[in-house]
């Protein structure tokens, strides 16, 4: 009898312990998201907080969005599995693939990312009308690891026979696209290159006067941003995240808000092969 009661007591204790441990494990199950800091941290948080809330509902687990200090930090965070999901530029995706030995899985890109472009801007009265006019001038790129703010603009300059280190009076790296625009508006530099969608957003929001500063060159299209996860993450979790992104519908209030904040019409599937051209451009430009 005593043995039976003791066994029942032990079973109850064990069940309670397992429930407690299970609860702790569930409480600790946090899905971590970050992005390359293409704009100020406050803007990044504003843009990505709604998608974090959406993923939390779709995944059934706590989702935390944490901004990082610079582009390389976003690469290292995913390579070292400090985060689960990253919004990469095409070039940071390539850098992460190289650093991880090919273990980064691109899940989805915006429809716009299949034919992305960079723009070169200058003050309208600067006399800069072509890439060649930039010779002898002060020029800003974005982050050194930016696809649209550095790699592809540099690649187009090299194709035009212009070597930034030799032909420009000074090269600056602003670190983010909004800072790039500010550097031209303020006169810190004569010309600069950046992401076309950030430029269009600033124009649409009347944050820049195109009578004062405007585009003088637009690059040919290239593949750019994507959402990526590490290959060591559970395959079923990657599929859930991918499906959640592809399911975002501009016809719903939630989908419309998220897509507009992400400057997207919708998300579409992507593959590692889409970024091979950027890797080749990076090697040609001496950035890899």
C-alpha cells in the first residue's frame, strides 16, 4: 500500500517536474529576427515590428526583433546562429554564404528584388550629369557591404572606366541610405549612390526636394534583398517562415501594412542561384 502511494506520489512529482520543464522550454523558445541597418535603427524597428508580430502569430512562438549596429554584424549574427532570420541585401547574403561555407538558405524576396536598381544623385546645379562628371569630386556610398549602396554602383563605375580610388577626390561611406541622401543635401559630398526604393520613399514623403537634388544615373537591374535562415535550423520551421512571408496579402489590412512598410508589392520565392551574379560582381570589384 505504502509502495503504491509512494509510486503515485513520485508519478505526480515527476509529472509536475516535466510540466515545469516543458513550460520553461516553451518560455525560452524565442525566434530572433534582425536586418541589415539600411536606415536608422528607429526606422528599422518601425518597419519590422509589424512583421515580427505577424510571424509570432504564424509560428506560435515569441518573436523578437533586434536591430544590429552595422551590415557585418547582421552577417555574423546569422552565421553564428545568434539570430534565426535576417533581412539581407544581396551582397550581405553572398558574404554570409561565403562565411558559413554555403549554409545560408534564402527563403523569399520582394517581387521588386528580382529587378532592383541603384541611383546616383547630385545637386541639380552641381554640373554632374554623367558618371564621368564625378571625376575629381567627393562621392559617398552607403555601407561598404551594401549591394545597392556600394557594390553595384562601384561595379557600374568600373564598367564605365572609372576607378573610385583614383578618380574621386574623396570617398565617404555613410553607413545607411538615408544618411547618404543627407550627405548630398547638406553638401558634404558632391554625389552619392543608393537604393532606388529608399530614394523613391524620400521623394514621395517630401523629405528631399528634387529641384535641389536629383538622380542623374540609374543602374541596370540586379537581384537584391531577401529573407534568409541558417541551414542548421529545423526544415519545418524554415518552411513555416517561408509560407508566412509568401502568404502576406496586400488585400488584407495586416498584409498591406507589412508590405508597404517593407516597400514591397508581395513576397516571392528565391534561390541561391539568384545571387551568383552579385558574387561575381563582388569578386570583379575586389570586394570579396
